[in-house]
C-alpha cells in the first residue's frame, strides 16, 4: 500500500507532471508533423489532411516510413499518465464531494483515450487495419467522454480552469460531428480537427492547473 502511495505521490508531483506533460505534447505534436512531412513529401499518393486519416501515416501505401505512428503514439503515451492523474487530483480538491463520480468518469475517459492511442501505435494499419480502426474508434469515443465530463465539471464548478474552456470541451465534439456529416471540405479533415481540439483543451487545462502554487 505504501509503495502504491509513493508511486502515486511521485506521479502527481507538480514538477514531475510539468516535465512529463511538456515531453508528452512535444513528442506527440512534433512527431505527428514529422510523419506528415515524410508522407506528403516522399509518399506516392499526395498525403494531405483533407484526404488522409492520421492513421495513414502507419501504412506503407501512403508513406515510405510507416513506423512514425508507432514511434509517436508509443513513446508519448506513457508521459500523459501523470497529467491524467494530476488533473483528477486537482479537480477532487477544487470541487464538491458529490462530483467524485463525474471526475472519475472524466479521468477514465482520458486515460482510456491515451491507452487507445498507445495501442493504435502498436497495431497500425499495416499490422491489422480492422483492429486498428476499432482501437481508433475506441480512443475517439473515450476522448468524447473525457471532454464532456470534465467540460461539464468546469462549467458547473469553480475550478482553476476558465469556464470558457469547459464550454469548448462540451461543444466542440458535437459541432465537429455535424460538420463531418456535412462533409465540407471533407469528412476526413475533421479527424484532424478533433485531435487538435482535444490536445488544445488539455494544453489549456494543464496551463491553468499547473500554474497554481
């Protein structure tokens, strides 16, 4: 029990969380763009964000180096865990006791999202496209759960995170879904928009939660 508490205390230490969060987002975002550059520049199909899924960076059909998704998702995934734990810890402190279930749902949503992203790095399109697609849907679904749960919490409770961020977290998923159904400019484009909206929300949350002394 003491060992588990010591590990939890280490993973939720503010300095550890800051460093791991910076590493996680730096790796995830930079490697995504490096993978995009390789596929768009050296691939044979004209890879672009309007016609290609992010997952296509893990297929030899679209890029000469289909291992970038594996490198990006597997290497960055574990570094997101401390922030997930810290966000839960801070929201438990900053909100009322009856919100514990909602906080746990948000925590499990984001933890499952990053687990799903990690697994999509292990099982890329070239490994097994059906399983990869299921894992991608799994990740998207839990990201929606995490964003909605924490978004509602931020809006209804007084937390360090501005309420405008909470409204964004609640509304961007259904808005993106509507735009994807409309399909302008393309449906695939909104997968990219969805991912950057999640990352943007979490980056802003991290700034406000980690600045508190």
